[in-house]
């Protein structure tokens, strides 16, 4: 999640797109179209940040099939951003849902708005994590 966050912050959009869930990249018209959109969006963004922080990991689970084989790993990670001129107590909070099918490479989706329908269309097994969280902090909007 830290590399994902830093790639966006530093404008390394080709790296950023590699961390995005493939369904999201496809929805934006593929890698090149998505990178172009990110460049335009960042150029128009008047917000300047003095700091970024990822973690700690909020939740994590491995999903297993009927035979007990791991079919994917799912995580929820907070990202905090501080605008220039704000105090340490004033930050923007974003939630990332991560999915790894191989246990090594994670792909992320912004789940901040808590639209579980959208989340489950992209990562159906994320429900095993989100529906079993003990707290409602993540990510109900």
C-alpha cells in the first residue's frame, strides 16, 4: 500500500496503474488511457500535501475454497494525507481494499465510500473480510 500511495504522490502513474485492480484499469480504457486521465487530474488538483502515511494494516484475511486451498488474500489499509497549512490532527482519510491472488502482488481499489456493491463486483471475495470486521470504522463512508 505504501508503494501504491507513493507512486501516485510522486507522479509515477505507470507504477500506480500496476497496483490498481485490473478491473478498474479496464474500466478507464486500459493502462495508457488511465495514465493520461491521472496526469490530467493531478495537473488540475489544487491541493498540495505536506505529508502522506499508509497503514497500519486495518484488516487482513485469506480466503479458502471448499478444499482448504487459499484462493486469495484481502486487506484494508488506511491512507492519511495532510494538506499544507493544516495541523497534525487535520487529515484526509482514504481506505484501500487490497487483493492478492498469489500472496505476493496486491492490487488496490479505493473503498472509501463504502459502496459494497461496487467493491464486490470488482473483488467478490472481499466480502469475507468486510462482513467480518468487528468495527464499523471501515469503510462505511
